[in-house]
């Protein structure tokens, strides 16, 4: 007899198999037409990633990942628990030297953090982020397989690309699938832009400011990254009636206690800048005082609390001493089930992934197959070294390099990434399934949940490294056979 959670995983597997059967039943020319139309739609929607100034089209995978409503609810519960724990990290960091040791910052960053955090942030602490995760949705063990890889707490990428990809796939693939299997009913998830708008408007209301002018602040002349902030501003204005402007930090001006852009007051900022990046601008002669004022006055999303966005945040969750000291039993259970063992890499003794206490560098040297090395504060998959893909000599070289830069790398228990099959046109003109590694990006708020996938042949899955967008859709109960799953969605189920 299967548990309720196992029944849900089995039912999810049946939906996935039904979807793949429908895709393989497509005539090659029909799939070709759908792929071409999707590419043209993506081009019109400006789904672009800049690499050294050159725009690259972002690929939309031609089939969705599917999950069940019960799985969506469980992801929401767990992701929201983790997000709230990350949001509360800064007060713990200020109060506990052991937390500060796990989350080191430069002297300059610490000055910003301490000067920009105040009583107002205790009451209102807006952090809009995304958690990267891996889960075997079609397995009976889907719950236990769910592992959150790292946090992204500011400047979340894909705010235009992801919902645009969802819309394109729904419009192009939906009618095609209906021709093959009318009973397969899939619906796209919640628009991440709506979740962001909810956070922005809620924070404006909490601040009690009379204005509603929001400024999206990013490096407007950057030569790398997604090309989407202007499009995001247009969407927020069109859908929510919010007055949205778009600025580089150098364009902001301080006028007393107010921050102005082209003579107009900025009521709230949404930033794609870390403090360290702002300090670099300051070293180049840019006046970043307006950014500091917005952070200190709690008029920025994400708040200064997001400056602790480090992969080593997971050490605080997986170190029993720190977890017991600062988190509830329910939160600790979520950490135990869904956060992989992670440690900031330096010469020390600590609790290891197997539960024993031992020398950290020696453990890393000996357990290559089980571990991954990651730069603590880099993004885009840069520098990630997967032990199982290296020989011992290369692994030890990577470890020695990391040890020469203490407190800048983490070691993490390796998480097996799920592999999903996506339809492609074969050289012979037929349709075949191509296996790709998939990582989910999960944004959770009290109002809802956005889940989108990234897929790649590479085990380091990132759009910046050539990965594609894998849209996630929820299967309607009608898509299940008589064995379809009901079950509980609490973390302990």
C-alpha cells in the first residue's frame, strides 16, 4: 500500500507519461510549425539575454513540466517557510556572532547593513526572492527528493521572460495537444510579475506614503544579463496602473530626504544591485547616496536584509546548534528534509554531512563523489565544480584554490538533478525525446507561488550558460485516471 504522498507522485508520473505520449503522437510537421511559431513569438516578446553586449535568444522548451495541485500546495508551504527564514536572517546576524561567521561580509558592507537597518525594518521587511530547487515530480518519493539549492533574494532574473514563455507555450502548444488528447488539461501557474506587484503595493501601503511611483533600478547600460526591465515596467503600469520608471543609480538625485528621478519623487525602489556593487559604483565616482537613503528609509525591495544572500545561508539552516537556537521545530523539520548540508569552506572542524564532527577540508578531499564546490556569492553557475564529474586530481586542485580564498566558497552535499524528456525534431525528420537536466525557480509569497523551470544538457543549469526555459503547468484533476492522487500537503506528511 502506498502513502498518500506516494500516490500523488505516481499520479504525477501518469500525467507526465500521458503528455509525452501526446507529444510523440504529433506529426513532425505539426511540431515543426509549433516550434517555429514559438520562436517567432519569443523574438517579438524580446526574450533576450545579453552576453557581452550581444543579444541571444532564450529558448523555450517545446513542452511543459507538469505537477499536480497537491504538489503545488506542498511546494508553496515549504518554499514560504524557507523564504520567511531567509527574510529573518539579518536580525539573527546582528545578534549572533556564529551566524556572522557563517555569513561573512566586508567591512564596507557591514557599515551599510548596520546603518540601513532600523526599527522600521523589524515591522516591514520586504524581500522578494526566488529559491532554486530540484525535485523528482513524477516519483513516488517526490516529497523526499525536494531539495532547495540556494537563495536569490534581490534582482530576481526572468521577471519578463518567464511569464512570457508561459503565455507563448500555452497559446502555441495548448491547441496542438488538444487535437491529440482533448482530456489532457494543463494550466499555467501564477504570473511572477503579479506576485512582485503585490509585494510592492503592499509595502507602499505599509509605508503610508501618498505616492505610488515605483522605480526599477538596474544597470541600464550593462552588456550582460536579461533584457527585460523596460518591458517589466510597461507590464506593471498596464496591468496595475502603477506609475513605474526605470533608472540607473547614477540617474537618481537626493533632495533632502527625498530621492528624485528627472525631478519626480521616487516612492519605492526595486533594485537589481547589491551593496557591494553599489560600493564599486561609488569607487568609480557615482553618487550612491540616493540608494543608501532608499535602503535606510525602508523604501526599497528587496530591503537591506537581502544583503545576506549567500549560499552559506544554508549552513545556518543545517548546523544543528544554529538551527536549534533560532528556528522553530517546524522550520527545523523543513530544513532537515529539504535543505542539503552546506558549509562555508575554511580550515575548521564542523559537523559533516554524515553527522560526525571532523576536519572540513579533509572531508571534502575524501568525499569528492558526494559533494559540490560553489563560489559563495557568484551567480549564473559561474565556478561550480561537481565532484562526481572531476577526477581526484582536478577536485583537489579546485579544493586547494578554494582554501586559498577562505570564506569565499561553500561545499554542499550533491543533489541529483531530475532529468526530463523534451520533444525535438530528429535528423530523420521524426520526433524524439531529448533528456535535459532541470532546476526549478520558486518564488513564494503569502498571496501565491510562481514555479518555472530551467533545462540544460549541462548539470549546471542556468539560462546564462545557454539553458532554456521549461514552463511548469498544473494538471487539472480530469487529466488523472482513477488512481489520481489526493493527499496532505503539510511538510510532515
